[in-house]
């Protein structure tokens, strides 16, 4: 946090800049028109010129007056544009809203915005400085650092009691903030009442009118009763017995490497004292750390809460989990399903509700844009001490002054060694080129009370020392390990984990983590890397790895090594570490140090104890991110399951035929397919029309045939297989593509509730009678679980919107005594898809070919796009497992229809089905192999080449390699001559 002695100097700089801005603004708005009037007179002519006069002026020899007149007119027009920009920006500022963009006036509008903002900041700083001077004696004691860290339990209790603070952004309203934070805009009064007495920063007046809020104003978001553990959307999680895992240090498991210190075994609860047999503390060094951290006194109402995963870590983990499940789907056998937990774990729920993929992508592009501009200028990357992320606002805190000529775009100077992002200057991804990641060792330390994330660059800081027990240190180091292992801010880096999480490298399989059992092994690895970096830099005549990245030379110095150790270092080991870090760069470390107050040369010393806050210079108090042992166990289970590519049989889809045996001499003969030899009705050469695929089509009744009667012999089976009611008569929910509730107009809902209530309807329809607690958590999503009042009001709104059925019953029944929520008598395309598909597969297995194909075609016609295609990034988090089931079902149906069409010689129909399935799941090589068969059997070499080219593009986009079965089949088809298929059926496509 900025020291008291620094604030007057910073305020004086802001006031001076504002005074200069006021002077410049007055000169431009008043001085220029006065000068024009004095020098050239009024721009309005005293008479209307005649035609002859105009013609004479244009044809006669110019004595310079025409040029002067043109300059005068252009100057007046430029002044008018600037004046209009100032009026627009001033009006928006006074209203506390975002100014509209003026076409063709971007430059003048940005200048006007900067000048007005500088003037406003100067007035605010002056008011705040006066207020500070008046109250400084009273607050001197509050700013004094605490000599005793608060107890973890007290900190946790205080975090529960204090409200969350929301900082108003331009364009926000109190109702919208209540909608975003509490899930119900009607609760804006609660926010208003809780915020009336909050002291506002920088001279902003207290909140007195709920209709008038200002950017930068702090609002208190009331907390509902604290929930110790949030339940999962379906079922209860976290009640399984926690097994022993590598989340504990090696010392906790009783493993004692020969050359490492041996702390005590893990006690039931963390102890604040270091182990009695801890190594000798390193000798005190005279060099002062670059940054110091001390426990923060919890006097500010904006108290940060500890988080399990940072937004960057969560985004990386979600992306890695999605890739693993994509690989599972690719390796899945027809009719089987990928391995997944029965219900979403608390850990997966947490990372999905914490991820900020848009912010991670913006930060990555912003830093790469900066690196590209620095590279083009031939300069060195500025040393970044830290970064603060708040939504899409990004601030860089520089460690050193940078040359004035060095480009900093897309960041602009905010004074005091701070750069702020201008999003309009960030280059698109296709213009960034292939340069190296400029800051690969950035990692999130923790979060401030305004929900902003605070990052540090380990390459610049050097060594971060963690003071605390092995248990607390492991939690902090695990959070850093999972973020660095999946961070998109690095192209590649090696992460050495010493004494903890030994199974994580294999489970994540990101190629970055390496487990080391001893400090000696880790130091040897660091020394070898430092030697390689030094040689690469020497060859390029450079001194720092960041210089190599900026100039895109000395590739051996680009990728750093980061050491994370829960095993405390002894004197000699710590001295060896400090001799390597920071040095020439490309190295960083977070290690446990054996005692509070130990003097080290570490760049940053942090208390690792849970519930303890730390102050960083220039940054509000932060709570360190940490991954607790239960969350780590669930993370291991999720990624272990996702890494298993062996699919499991699903009884509902047991009738899906296997993939053809393509090793026969005549691939057009498929005698090995018992499920498809019973298709005599398909031997017609006529290509039947595919079912309609319009947005309003609904499942039609199957043809009345003896086969149909066989499928519906019992009322129970008939009820399970018949499709839902007509969507035009009753509400009908669609999720196989864009999400919608047909039969109801979303415009009948109040703005701000439409998407939320549609999601509520989908959740109730696809969920298994969720409880109120499960519903509140699922629909609250990243914003936090709904309160009981919010849940009741939203369910009531949905009940009123959906209405009643023909019998007068509510589609959304009231709960009465049992707190179970549901939707009744409303159809859904996914339910109809499952019923039609499984019924069609049973018909094929029984030899009812015509009925089976008809039902499968009707099921496939329900698919309009990828499941939940229109879901927002922070919505439908609960639907991830259902989505994987939908994708598998769609691919299976597409595969079976392709085989049916191949057997019937309908190659165009087979290709149409396959390409639609690939639009849903682009990585399915099962469908690509079906496509190859269709083109090969049709004798269409160009079609085969086109299919292979599309596969290669898809694999490149997904970052995957071709499966061996696909490569073998494609090689055989491309290298063997095409043979005409001997059949009376047409072979042309």
C-alpha cells in the first residue's frame, strides 16, 4: 500500500497536471476563437456572395487570400469538432455515464476526455488532500502497522461479517449492480441502505440518492448468511473420505530425503511455529529486499476474501479439462461414454465459476502487443514489478524507470511508475506474429477487496519467501503451481515442485511440471539452466533474458525455470539459490523460509498462514490464493478421470453398431456388421429426402407400422419413447443449438431477467428435481448462490411466464411442504432426441430397418447446432456433464446414419450426415473415417482429398495429432487405386 509520505507528492503531481490541462483546455476553447476573430474577423460573411463573384474568385489569379481563407475555415471546423467533443465528454462525465463515440472525431474526443478527466482528478485530489490534512491526527493510529498478525479464525469471522465492496464503473446503475451481485435487481434498496454511511475515496460524496451514483463510488453488497460449503447443483459433494495425497509435503507423508531437512509430520491443524528440527536460518544479508510485505491490519472495510483459484488459473484449468475431454470423445467407441464423475465436483464448480477467459485473453494480447512494439523499436522490455487486474482494467507497476523513447503501447503512463491499458490499442491476435511470450513468469499472488487480482513477475522479484507451516505453504504453492502449469501467458516453462504434489505433473500432463524429491536435485537443474541461458545470451551479446525475448534472439534464454519448494533451504542451499536468482533472468522461485522475521535477500517475504492479509507497496491488502487439501483431492479426481481415454459401455446405447472392419479386401462388403445386415428395406436406389431442419419443426409421429406397435406394447414403454407435445401448443425447450423456450415470448419478461429465467426453465427441465439449495447455487453461478428470497421471486416469475397447461395446472408447480423444484408437461428437444434415438437403435437391432432409420433421422433433425450454443461464458456452468452426454449421443446417431446410407449406396446422404455431425464435434475422427469411406466407395478422389484437408485444418486448430486408425485408413485409400463399386446403385455424389 502506498505510504503516507508518498501521498502528498502524488496528489501534488495530479493537481499540477490538472492545472496544466485546465490551462490547455481554456486556450483551445477560448484562445483559438478569440485569435481567429482578432486576426481574420468573423467567419460568417456580411452578405451572400453572387454567382459571378464566386466564379471570378475561382478563376482569377490567387493573391494568397484564397489560401488564407481555406486555412481559416479548416481551423474553425477543427475548433468546432474539439468543442463538440468537449461538450459530449463533459455531459457524460456529469451524468456518470460512458460518452458515446463520435464518428470521425476519435482523436479530438480522446484529447477532450483526457483533459476533462485530468481536471476532475485534480479537483478530487485537492479535496481529498484537504480532508486528509484535517483528519490525519485521528487516523494516524489506524495507519500504524500491526505488530501482531490477526488470528486466522478472527479473520475468517470478520470476512463473513463484512460486506463485499463493489466499485462503480461507468454506465452502471444501482439496479443493475444488485442484479449482477445479488441476482435480483429489486434488491437495489438493500445495496443503497448498506452503502449510505460508507466513506468514499478521493473526495467522492456519500451516497444520498439511489438514482445517482458516480464512477469510482464504493457500494456495500450485503452478505447473506455465510455458507460453510456450497452444495453441488446435483447431489452432494465433498462428503467422501479424503484420501492421502501428494497435496501434503513429503515430510507430511513420512518421507525424509537424505539431503533435505525433515520438518515434523503434519498435525491435524496448522501450527504457527516452525518445526523444531528446521534447518539453520540463512545468514542475514545486507542487501535490502526489492519489495517487503508485512501482515496487514484489517481496518479497511474492503477486506479481501481468500480464493481457491485465480481467474487465470481457473481459465487455464478449464481449458485443459476441455482438451482432455475432447480427446476422450475422440477415442470413445461407438455406443460408449467417456469417463466422468457422476456429478460435478466442488472443485470443478469452483474453477468454472472463477474462470475469466476474456480477461486472460486480453492480458495476454496486451503484453504481447507491448512486446511487439518494444521489439520493433529495438529496446528492452520494461521490468514489471506487478500487475493489477480488475475486470478488464489492467494496471502495470514498473520496477524501473523506462526511457521516454521506448514505446509502451497499448499501455499509457499514469505517473508514479504506473501504466494503464488502453484497450483500443491492443493488437488482434493475427497481427501479433510469432514472437515469444514477453512475461512468462507472471503469477497471481492473491486478490484485493475490490475483487482485483494482483500478479507479480517472479523473474523480476526473484525469490518469494513464504513464512509458515508446511501445511499452509503447500496450499499457497499449489495455487501457484496449477496457474503456472496452465498459464497462457507463457509459451513454455519448467516448474520444479519440491516436496509436494508429486502426482500433479502426470495428472495435468501439461508438460511443464517436474517433481523433485530433493532440494539438491532442484538446484542442479537450476544451475544447468542458468548456464545454458548465460551461453545463449553471450552468443547474442545480451545481458538479460528479457532483452532476448524483446529482440526475438537467443532462443535458449526465452523459456524460464520456476522453483516451488515446501522444503525449507539451509544456509548453503539458500546461498546457492540467491547466486542464481535473479541474475540474468529466466529464473524465479517461491520457497518456504524457516521463521518469521528471518532476514533474507528474497525479493518478497509473505506470511503463508490462512486468514492472514499482506500489504504490498501501491496495492491494497490482499489475501493469498491457496488450494486446500479437499479441493486438491477433487481436482486430482476430475483430471484423472478426464485423462482416462478408455470409454465405458452405456446400456441405453448398447445397440449402436461397431465401426466397420476396413481390412477386408472389398471395403464395400460389410458382412461383419450384424446390426446392419438386417436392412433389406434400405436396398432401394432412391435417395429419400432428409427430415426438415427448420427452427420451428417438431418431432412428427412415427409411421403406424407393425414395427411401431412392437415398440409400444406396454404403456410404460410407450410413455418413455413417445415424443413431447407440439411446441406450438405448449412451451418447448430447445438446447440442441440456440437455447430457447418456444411457445413463449421472452419480451414478456422484464429486461435483465430474460436469459436468467430461460436458464432457470432449462435447469428445472433437465435437472433431477433439485432442492432449493441446489437450485440457488446452480443459477447463482459465478455471482454466488441466490438467497432464498431471490430464488422464490425468480421461480414465481417463471411460473407466471410459462402459465398453465390445458388442465389448468401450473407448468412450474408450487413447492408446498417439500422443497423440490420441477417443471411438468413441457417438452425438450434433448429428451425427444434420446427417446427417438434409442428407440430407433432398438428397431434396427430387431431388424425393423425402416422404422429404425426413420426414428434416427427424426432425432438427428432436432439438432440445430452445438448443445447450449448461445450460452454466455458465465452461464449454464451446471450443464457441462449433460453437454458431454449430448455430444456423444449426436455423434453416435450421425455415425449410425452414415453406416445406413453407406450400406444403401447413398453417399451424398452419408456425407451430409457426417458433416453435420462434425459441425457439432469437430474433433470426431470416427465421423471423418465414415466420410472417407463414403468418398472412397463412391470413387470420388477429390472428395476424399477435401475431407482429408478439412481434418488436417481441424487438427491444427485443435492442436491435436491424427489418430493411428485414421492415418492408416486414409493412407490405404489415398495410395490404393479407386475401384468402381459393383452395384446397381448409383455411385455419383
